[in-house]
């Protein structure tokens, strides 16, 4: 196993540990109160026939309140009882912290249902790694965090396919027809995975509030999408490309190259995913959308600097594209968290 594969495996293990130690009990489905057999006081008298009374189940007032979706499903007869209702309520929890076994089952069903489409976006090993990532994200952040990653994957795939044949003929297209492998999965999402696991620890963890970790999560994936938009649109439509360090004209696809078209696309990509994070409630204000978008843009330009100065240079052979992607997302999350504290007054 290479050093980077070992590193990503360690990150996954740490995230699984954090997910397992999070406050999942607070969001676990409420167990159904089965009827109890209660012996009456008269049953202690051997001369009197014993009587058995059934204690009624716990009333709905004592259980967790159901969502409108759960109530509609119950009325329609899809849900057979409170146990299933509780499982659905937990699976669709808007606050995350879904039991691991339930998250695993949900991801197994979803990845099975969309198997054909996903395998046009992912290699076979990339598919299995993405499934592992999806399980941990649903465990820690619920459907909101999971769908943010899915939206990132879809938008990234769409922009990768823009003028793909032309980019392929010029030697600028992504390898494997644009399908992502495990190195792409973890290079793009390792930072977000750690942020998600930290956010699931409670109101505060390691001195930072969960809202800051959520902002970091959204910003990390927004950063990677901004980078993808910049790279793919720049290759497809960039008329003039410059090396970010010297502003000398270079060929499209050169590490560290930037263009006006790609730069504008980076802003769009970072904004779209940040806006989705706000729409589903992962981040709570338009100000957070602005901070995430700016962080994604700045980190994308830092990534270009790293590409121009370190990537593929002597002594830095380990600085592969996936490693650069990881640093890119880490910088984006860090800038967003700092912006949340300094600009938005979050704690």
C-alpha cells in the first residue's frame, strides 16, 4: 500500500471512530413500548383466581414527535408500526447522527438502485470507496451531508464532460473517460469527512462549534468543485492561459495555469455548492454562503500556486494531483472556518 493510500485509510478509520463516539443515542429511533403483563395485587392470594391486566403501550405523547412525511406514510399504510416509523424518522433526521447500521443499509440500497449510473462516474474500486464515504457521511450528517457530496459529484461530472471529445483530442481530458477512482474520492473528500465527523461530536469539539465544522465541510467540497470548474472550463473555453506565478503565457492544462474563463467558472462552482449547503440547512446564513464561496475561490488559486511551484518538481514526486487536491480542500475548509470566526462571529 502506498503512503497516500495508507494516509487516506487512517483518515477513514479516524472518521469512523469519531462517528461511532458521537451522540447517536440522542437521535436513535424510539423503541416501541410493547404491552407488559402486570399481575394484580389479588394474584398474590392463592385462594383467589389470578387476574392479568395489560398495560397499554406508551402514548404517542411520550414518543418522539413524527415528521409530516412519517405521518403521511403511516396513514397510507406503508409503515406497519412505530418501530418502522422510528427507523424512518432516524434515517431522515435533519440533525444527522444516524445509527451506523441504518446508514449502511440506506447506502447499500441507494448505491444498488443507482448502480448503473454511478459506474459511469466511478471506477469499480472508486464505487466501493464512495459507498464507504457515503455511509460515514449519512451517519454523521444525515441526508443533508450525503446529498451535498452527491451534488458535488454530479456537477463535477457534468462540467468534466463539457467539450470532452475536444479536450480528449488535445490530450487535456481526464483519464478513464472522466470516471473517478479511490484516489479521487479521498483526495476530494478526506477533509470534508473529518469535518463531518467532528461536527457530529456535539455542540463543541476541540474548541470549535459544530456550525464551524459544518461550514468547513461545505467549503471543502465547494473548493474542490470550484477547482474542477476552473480546470475543465478553462481547458474547454480558455482563450489565453497564464502561469499564476509569472503571468507568462503557457499551454492550457499546464500545472498552475489560469485563465479568465476558468477563474470565473471557479466562482460559479464554489457558489453553487455553497448555495446548496445553505438551501438544505447545513450552513445557516447568506453570510456563510459568501464566506464559503470566497474560501473556495482563494483556495483554488492557492492550489494553482502549489501546482506551479511544487507539483511534479524534483524532490516533490509525492506531490501528486490527488495530494494537491487534499491540500486544496484543507486550505478551503481552514479559510472558511477562520472566516466564520473573524467575519461572522461564529464560535
